[in-house]
C-alpha cells in the first residue's frame, strides 16, 4: 500500500543527492519527536494542507543548506523536487475540497447549491504558512523550552557516542546584532526590536614597541550569545541568549549550575574549563575546583596598580609581592601566579621549580631552584635562616595552600605552564564555532528581530551542528564531525 502511494517519478538519482544525505543525517540523528508531537497537538483538527512533520523538516533544511531567509528556502523547495519529497511534501499540486455556494433563481425564488471549481493547493507552502508554523515553534519554546530540551537530549546522545566528550570545556561570549538599527521611533518611542539593547566590549592593552596604552571599544545593538562547548571536539553543548548588555560572568555562573544539574555526568567528566581574562574571578575559579574538581584555565587580569605609581617602578620588570607578608621571607609571586625567590645576598630572582599539584593537600609544591637545578646560590643559608627552615640536601620545599591565597591568582594548574597553555590554546575551538555561526548559518547578515525568535533560530542552528556531528560519529567518520557541508564519504561515493 505504501508503494502505491509513492509518486510515479522518483527523484532518488538526481545530482543533489549527496547534499540531501546531510539533511537525512540530521533527520535521523535529531531526537525531535517531542517537538513534532507538541506541534501536531497545537494544530489539533485544523487544516492539514502541509503536514507538521514536513514543515519541521523544511525548517531544518533551511538551516542545513544555510538559507539566509525563508524566501530563499521556499525558492529552493520550488526548484528542487527531491528536497520537497524528502521533507514530506507532495511534489505535485493537488486539488482541495470543492467549495459550495447557494444561488437564488431570480423568477421562482428557489435556491440551489452550486459547486465551484476545486481550489488548487501549491505543493510548496506559502510565506504566510511558514511564518505561522515558525511562530508555533517559537511559542512552544517560550512556554515549554522544547528547543532547550532538544539541545539537552543531543548532548546526552553525543556523550554516549563519545566517552571522552566534555573532558575539556570552554566558554565564550559573542555579539549577535539584531536586524534593527536600535533607533527609537519618534512617534511610538520604541525601536523595531524591543527585546534588544546596546552592548559594549572594551579591550585594553599596552603597545610593546611604544609602551603606550591602547583602548578599543566595540558596540552593537542586539544580543549576546553565551556558549559552552567541548574544546577538543569543537562541539557546542549549551547556550544562553540575552540582551547585549548582560554581563558574561553572571551568565556563565548560571549556565554552569544549569548544565551540571541537567547533566551531572558532564561535571564528573570535565577535567578543565577555559575562558578569557574577561571571566577572571576568584569566586568562579574557586567554584570550579572546590565544587567540581575542574581545573580553571582562565587568563588572569593585571589589576595591581599601587606598584606602578612608585617612583622606582620599572615596566620591564614584573611586579611582585611577598607570598606571606607576615614573615621575613624572600619568596615572592607575580599577579599571574609565578613564584620566585629573591637571593638575600645578590637580589637575583629565580623561579622556584614547580613539583606538581598535591590534590590531597590542595597545595602547589615548589622546590628551591638551586637544589633542583644544581645552581650556586650565595644566599642559601640566609634564605633558610630567614624562613626558619632546616632542609637537607633535597633543598627547601615551599607549599602554597590554595585556600590561604588569592584564588584569582593561585589555581591548581599554574598560569602559563605547559599544561595551562595547552588547555588555554584549545579555546580557539570556540572561535571556529563562532565563525560557523556567523558565516555558515548566516548570523552575520540576517533578518531576525526579537529575543524569542533569535533564541529559536540559534538553538536550531546549534542543534543541527550537534546532529551532524552525531551522525558522522555513528557512521564511523569522526574526522568529519566538524563539517557543515561534507556528506558522508560512503554515501557520496555510492
């Protein structure tokens, strides 16, 4: 019976088939039955000219094939019958039910029923049909968070397929401009996107050549995308969308609590968490390690100002402060957490030899550099005397307990150490994900206004990215999981 309902002409051999397999992969991998059921329930007994499942797949096709607008997607559906059939639409126009009308005879006054010609329904839904369907998806997200639930289910399925997914996590914020200038209408007193607002991102630094301070400010009207992703596999795992003025630090704290509550296994898997210096916070770093045993790999800001105002300040030398100001000791540290000893005789500074992190003691362990590297030190005896220690041939040991120091400066993995640098360098994965969002999914130039609309479109884009990765992993092609445009190799060559 199913074969009898198929079209007489099949489009399975057209040239576009390799591209269509990407959509098939997303359809197969996406756990969207809950959304489809909710949409069908919302439609109820209304007209079913264009089935819910077909409309949903067409919406996904617009994202998979990177259409910038609904009109662009509809044009693709009109010229590509294979895509139309894959989505679930009938490629041939069909006639609807005949409309009946009553006609009164001018002489006798009798009425009779006249059957008008049957209306012809286009195979492709109209712009109005599609926007109404998209409005229903947006409403379900606002009321029940179905797109958020879809992201969560994809995250859990990816974790089942990749046992080490989530070991290295990272966070980044991104500006998403609204399709609105932000100008206020003089008559209404509002702009065309009432949910968005103005955001500002300020970057500061010092020119190494000239020594002059520089300041760069970027402002935009729209929203902020806050993204947590696996930095090893370059797969997004969670997101928040807020008006542009919302602080990243507040959103990150909320996202961490939400993420580890929804998916506790992710908190158990995670070994390190990276973020840029804008998220530098003693509270955040302490929370990651104390509550979840996750090593924070977050760049440290340079906030010490008092020493810069001193007359003998040398900008070529690092600013140091005593590790324990209550003792007449010669161990100092920088704001980046670098630990040094100052020779009591010559004033020479040397980095202590890092011996690792002792998790059971929650301390960093360091050793005297002269003993560790077999160096001569004229002030070794004075150093031991001032510290009140009597080390043997192994040399002096310095332990730094994290809870007794500034948690912003001292973390389990020392700043700029090889392990820290490797983990922090993985943050480039977030930049590549952001690039795909901008250029692959068209969020650099779009026509979206409103936070709820933007949340749905961004959520679906990230869900498609995750579904493509999951599909490639299930087919044994992990090397293609980051690609948005490559079809499965075996399918493409068939």
